[in-house]
C-alpha cells in the first residue's frame, strides 16, 4: 500500500478528541488490532492548524505508542505521520479517502511525565 509522509513542521497540533479504541466491526464489537504487533489500535482526533487553515484529522496509532495525558486541547507531536489513500466498495457504491497513521502521538503539555496517583 502506498504511504505518503506528512510534514508537520510549522503546524500547530492539538487534541480535538481524546484517544478512543478503533473498531474493526462496530456491529459485532470487534476491536481493530495492528497486524504486526497485535496491539490495540486507537484513534485520536487532532486539530491540524497551518497557514491560517484548521482541520480535524483522525490519526490511528497503537495503544502503547500514546504518551502522556491527551485531553482535549493538549498540544501534541506526531511521530512518523503518513497518509494512506484507500478505496472500498460499500453497498454497491465505491468510496475513497485518506487515512492517517502515526508511529506515536506524544503530549507536549508540561508535567505529563508524572505518575498517576493510585
């Protein structure tokens, strides 16, 4: 599958929606997992602001590769972000789009490395 690297230099990135488990089949409750590692896939909606334009994009990342507290508005860094074009047929209609995948999503908020209270 073709992957296109995405340059985030010069962009402001912040969490629009906290991480959520990605579902492979919502109807049957099947959770999506990474084919190489078996880790649970998560989606994080990120506000991507550059050159006066803002857009919310949904980023897929494995659960262990999410670092820090990712509450709404938290500034983040996206490591290894790539765009992947896709095309499928749903109910006899062809659909296409672009999905985004990152190697890691890391909080840039101060104090995120503190351990949580038990």
